[in-house]
C-alpha cells in the first residue's frame, strides 16, 4: 500500500472555514489542526441547520472521510 502524504492545508490554518459534509451537513469553524487523513480540528465550530439556525459544537474534530468540500470564509494570503 502506498504512503499517505499530509494534505496541504497550512494556508488555511487559523482561518474560518465552511465544510460541506456527507448527509447534506455543513459545519463552520476555525481550523486549528489537521493530519494525513484530513481529519480537521476546528475551534468555535457550529453546524449550520438553516439560514437562521445553527447548533454550537465548540472544539470538534471532523473526520476527513466525511468532508466533501472545504471553503475559506476569510482571505487566504501567501
């Protein structure tokens, strides 16, 4: 089996992200860490239920295999 390499997410560290997850779920939080499997450690996270409603999650880990898309909600600099 091939070696897995860590995803290039350094530019997203400490930035607010929107994650689109399987089962049509969305989570917003600030990226604090990640690993080679793209498991993400988020701070001040909350699950978006609707335009008006969200569920606070606090500090949470999102498994990489459940992430469909990732969007930065803040400017990403070089």
